[in-house]
């Protein structure tokens, strides 16, 4: 395995070896944060292309990197799946036999229900334990080049244990996210998927719809010239990876369809108020939306600030 970085042992280290399967934005940021905090003696990264080995080491996201899955997974205390959601099952099937007994496996996927259902029994066959995770952190910018050690700072990091999950394993996965300055939140996998469909997946759909429709060629060049900061902020997430988001939306089909149905009902309600010139209802709706968003933003910023102070 290629290894060109020094990583001296320290009494503060709590993982002997962490294996990151995928070194994009989330995997790379997790590696950077673990190394910066001196939380692992070794961070190993699995990559698909040879040139990524040098990139990973140069970026400081891993102590060692390889295209050999067995080499990366072997002897790991913790394995974190950081691939696109639909690639997590085949990667797990490929690395299952390399897991050491007692190893912990988690992931950073945006959908939890299907992963928990498929991966928990598969990993249990290797005498290892899988507990799902989803750090609510990220960016429309993807890839190793954008990895940063503070990505998870103050971010809610959902952990989705089941009735089969050992308490000690749950505590260790929660501690992982605390180590990178995230805030762990225990949640049922199905409930997670319903909630994240509302607050993450639906907004991505609507942002993409707005960008695609407003900037359609038939609207002409002048349309784009009128788009300014409001349009930029509202459609920011539409710049995310199409491959990654296609996987996410397909994996959370039922919850997303239910959210779309509810959203369409809200659109019809607003359309009715505008059509009927019900300014009182329209004003009250705008007022409540502003109040809810302002309250959420205040709490969100405070949580980030509190974590930064720590």
C-alpha cells in the first residue's frame, strides 16, 4: 500500500485503523478531520484510479491509499462507506470477507432504510457490526479537491441503530461524529428517510426544476441576465453531482413521492390565494414562513457557533 505520510502513535488516538471506501467530499473530509484531530493511527483510503493515490496523500485525507480493496479493509477497526448510495451494496459484498471480526461499519449515505435492511445482515455474517450514519453536511461542490477538515463542525450527524445494534457499537459511532465536531442524533432509519426527503431531497428537486425551467432556451438570453442573488441562493444545490443525486432520489422513492404530493398541495393552496386575491391569507403565509425560517436559522447558527467555541 502506498504510504508517504508520517502518523506517530498517540495516547489520544482511539482508532487503530479507519478505512474510507471512497475519497470524495465526505470521505475526504472525514479523513482530513480524523487526521487533524489525531484520532486514528492509520487512515486508509480506497480509490478507483491510480492517480487518485497521489492526490489523496497530497491532500492529507489519508495516511495511505490503494486500489486494492482487501489491503484497505484488512485489520480496520472502522470501515466507512463513502461511495454513492447505489454502489454501497456491491462494495460491501466485495469487502465482506476482508472484515476483521468485531469491526464496525458505517456509511455517509443520504438514504438509510434500504441500506440498513441490506447491509446489517450482510455485515453480521462477517462477525462485524453495521450501523448507518448520515452527516447532514456537504456542498454542491463535490470531489476530493473540496474536502476540508471542518466540514462536519456543528452538523447534525444522524445515526440509525436497530434493535440488533450493540449499545457499545452505537456509542462508538456516535463518538466518531463527535470526534469530527459533529452532533450525533439517534433516529429510526425509516423516520430519517421521511424527514430528509422533506428537508434535503425535495429542495434539491425544486432547485433543479427552477434552474431547468427558468433558464430554458425558449425564455431567451435576457431571462438569465435578470437572474441575480435570489436565484443564485435558491438554486445553489442544483449544481450538485447529477450521478450522486440520481442515486439518492431513486433510493428514497416512496418518501420523496409523498413529499412531492404534499408540496403540490401547498402550491395549489398558494395558487388559489393568488387567483382569488386573498391577500390576507397570502400575507399570513409569508409571515409564518419568514418566522419559521428565521427561527431555524438562529438555532442553526448558534449550534455551529457553540461547536466552534468548544
